C-alpha cells in the first residue's frame, strides 16, 4: 500500500514514514467495477484514497446514476461526509480497482494532530475539496444556462439548443 501511495503525484511531498503511517491507518480494498462504497444519504464510514482505478460520485436517478465527479488515482472520495459528519451527499461506486479505506475516526484524529504528515494529508484533502467544488459549480452553472436557453420563455415553446 505504501509503495502505491508514494507513487501517486499527490503524495510526492510525503516522507516514507508519513506514507507508511497513512497506509497503516487504513485498509487496502480491492473492489469490482460497480461495487457501491456508499449510498447517498448514508452515514459516513470514512473516506477512500483511490490508488488505482476510479470512483464515481453520482446522484441516483431511478435505476441509473447521474455522474457528478470521477475521482482517479491519488484522489480522495467521500471526504465531505467524513469531515462534516453529515450523510453522504451522493452515491459512491467503483469504476475500478484498488482503494485505501480510511475510517472516519482516523480522519478526525488527523485533523486535530500536529504531526506534519497529518497536516500534509489534511492540506491535500482541502485542495481536492476546493477543486471538486469548482467542478461541481461549473457543472451546475452549465445546467442552469442550458435550462434558461431551452426554457419556453427564452426562445419560444419549441426552441432547443
């Protein structure tokens, strides 16, 4: 696990000892494509560091899932609920492969820890949350713009873009 984490770009600034502590705090998980890590509105168990493959964050829409974000290698899935203690805002499912599952209590302990490795991980987590928020905001803006353009008041009842 440690070697896989250290090979990821996001973890290049971590020392070998910090990577080993992070890897030891979690559990390596190999999951098949389509496996559900967390349902929307479920209580958080923790978060997942994607070591290989990808995790999809999406909203259930009947039998389908509307994808919001894809978290690839080095990205962290499930962070919002793990940090704020609320329920999962969306469903998390595996597109492929290997993850490091970190329990919520480990994340909360890192948030209060003075250790430089814990601080680096929380900084990585914060940067990713900011990036995810920008991505989701752009997506929401596009949806609103298309709805306004395609709305009956904008161009007429049968106008579509």
